C-alpha cells in the first residue's frame, strides 16, 4: 500500500505537465486589503462611486439626491403620475384610517394615535424613502410587540400616561436604531431574520392577535394582558357568564354593526398631532424596557418593511437601497415619536393596496397623509360611534392574510430544517410570548449557520464518462472513479470552527479508500474551488493532513485554489512545503498529472529486488 513501492524517474518534471499553471497573486498592503474588505462588506453597492471626478456643485446635488430621493425623481414628475398617485393615495387612506385606529387599540394606545401615525411619518418617508410602492403606517405585529413588552412592565389601564410615554420613548429608540443601521450600513443585521423565521413569526403573531380580538367580539370588559394562547383561552372561558352574544353576532354580520352594538371607541379629539417630545421618558426604572422594545420592534419592522419594498420593486423592475430605507424608517420614527406617533413601517396590506391602485411614486403617501389630515381636522367626531366589535373584525380579517400556511407547506417539502425554524417561531409566539418565539427562531437560524460553517459537506468526486468533468459520486451514479486517486471536494471556507472536523473527515475518507479491496491509492486531490478563504487554523489543518499523508506514503495535491487562499498558503510557506508543481488550476489537470505519474513510475524491485506488490 502506498507509493513506497514505486520510484519516480529523475527526469520527470510534474510542472511541465501543466497546461495552465496556478499563479500566486501579488502581495497587497494590509491596510489596502482591510479597506477593500470593509468596503465590500459595508458598501457592496458602491454608493460613493458616483461622486468620483465630480465638481463640488455636482457632488452637493448628488449628496442631496442620495439622502432625499424626492429631489431625484421630483423634477421628472408629471401630471399623469399625479393622477395615478391621487387615486392610490385616497384608496390607501380609506384603509389607513380604520386600520390605524384598530392597531392603536391593539397596542393598548389611544385610538387617535393610529391617525396621528398615518399623517406625519408618511410625509417624512415620501421625502427620504426610495420605494415607489411602500405605503407607510402602523402594523399589527409591531403593535402587538409594544402591547406585550411594555404591558409586562406597566399596566395600560392603571397607568395610561406612563404607558403612553414609554410607547413614544420606545418609538424614539426604534428610530435611533434603524437610522444607525442605515448610516453605518449595517443592514445585514436584518438578514438574520430568515424567510422561514418571518413566516412562522408572522403566522404566530397573527394567531395571537386573532385570539385577543375575542375580547371585542364577545364584549368582555376584563381580559388578560398575556399574549400566549393558554392565558387568552383561560381568560375567555372563565368569563362565559359575561359573554355578550350580540357582539359576536355583530362581529360576523356587518349589517347589524351600527344597529345594536353598545361598545364604542369613545370621543376622538379634533386637530393635528400634538407635540410629544417632552413626553419622552429617559429616566429609570423603565428606560431599559423602552430600549429593548425599541430594538426588537425595530428589527421586526425593518425586516417587514424592507422585504415588502423589495418585493414590489421586483415587480416593477427597479432597485431600492436597503440602507436608505433604514435611514428613512429611522427618521420617520424619530420625528413620529416627537409628534404623538408610535412605531410605523411599510405594512404589506397597505402597500399591496397602494400597488394595485396604480401608484407611481411616493406622492401617494403624501395624498394619504393629507386625507388623514382632513379626517383629523373635520371627521374625527364621526368615529365616536364606531363599535369596538368593528375594529376587532377589521383586525381579524387583516390577520388571516398573515397566516401563510401555503408557505409553511412549501418549506416542509423543500427544506425540513427551515420548516422546523418556521414552526418553532409559530409555537413559540402562540404558546409562550412574541419575544420568546422570535428568540427561538433566530437562535435556530443562527444554529443552522454555525452548522453550515462548522460541518461543511465534503464530497468524493468521480469522472463523468467521456468528459473532463468531475462531480459528486452520490449525485451522479454513472461517474467513474480514478484508480490510485481520491478526489475530495471541500465545500466551504476553512476556519478555526471547522478545521478539526475537516481534518478528521479527510482522514476517514482516506481510511475508507485504503480499506477497499485491491486499493491502489497513491494521490489525494483536494478540490479547493469552494474554499473562498482560509485562516491560520485551516492552514495548520492542511499541514497536518500533509504530514499524515507523508506517513502513509501518499501525495497531497491541491486543485483550483482561489486568490485569497493561494496568497495565504504562499505566505505561510505551505506552497513551498507541498511543492508548487502539485497545485493545479483544475481537477482535470490534477488527475491527468497524477495518472501520468502513476503510469511512469518504476517498481523498486527493479532496483533492489525487494519489491512486494501489495497495491
């Protein structure tokens, strides 16, 4: 076993067999390399590239357009656009008014705040946002988070003023957090909320919201502040003597809403948003609660708003800047917290109506805001007679659309682990709390990322017949193995987290190959095509693999290493150790050279008469 029974001719030159030699990239100064890495991480869209070689006046205009996109598309605005935006704006205003009141009630806030939040924030977004289709407003999930997280600390019924001030403060910190992510271009933080996480979380939150509307449908005066399904159902079924069946009938029969319901919103004050900057509460003992609520609701609302904006942008074939959106969301929440608004983002339902109504630009948000302004100035007394059961019905109808069971079924068919993340988020929200459900889902998603990094797939490659292509032998069953050569595909960058695993995995593959009957293993080729980077632990792992192969009289060969990997292997002297002639551009060239060597070597018995052929 091994090449100890063979001797290579002295005249043989492996390097001369190469068709395309591997080149080592020129050295790059550390700070330049660090600069490029940071730029690619934080500025992949190269927003500053447009400022190069521009006069100062042009740079100022471009900077103004970058921060305030309205100055970019505003000069091209036409009357036809306005006609479309006017219709869309009035349409979404008709949805925003009842929705805003309903979601404010869901957050245990005064209903008028729902209207305030549909007036000022849309104006800010119209100036700073980059989406043409996003309709700004309050959302059910964020409202539920505020109710759940703040309600655990302050009872909104017993201390409504403190609760209201904490809601404004949490909204302020949401804005600070969102704007900071955009300014420092840290939007990738939101990417940790995977699609499966959002599907499960939204479905669980919608279920909780629907269950909580039983208070309005059944006309209950006392209801639990907890959000888990067990507490809600216990609260419902321990008060069966207080059920008002007429409210339940009205909830399902819109025809009788205004005829028999006795449970109304109450008076809504006329007038525009009062200033609330003095109501922000930065003192102990509730500051940490406000900050925590602001950050969590900020992450969730960003994930929803940016995902919605990108979805509709895809339909119209244009691009939105995620970091611009974060700055816009942050600024509208900062301004909103100072003008009696609570958290706003880009809800799917309102944006879908805006899109289907034919909006052309963000002017539809301005039209909606002006319609809400007229409502605040003139029409608010009419809402005094709106039954609470109507609001419960509106919320339930909106929430049913958020329970996307088709997406869950699709996850089950495509990826069982994603389905596990989805269902964990759902049950975490429904049976524990909104925060716990979100934490469970994010933790499982991060665990999966760690598993991908720490336990990458290593594959044995074989040759596709009549070609120079090498593929996974398990996927392509008709592949041919190469006698004397083991080809392994390392499927991920090599870091400290997976170096030990890869060393053991490579050793097991070699042991399995040598244990085969009539094994003639001489060469081990590592396909480095998927190894985008390597650290010092990874280099140490390769050195240990080489020493292990040397003890077995086997030869280590590398194929297709990338520039970053080649550069680090060269600096660590590993290329010198292995020999540059044993590094190839492709697996095909590596196999050809190994075959050439196998067929050109001479048995040692021809020299010393001690040859015992056990290969």
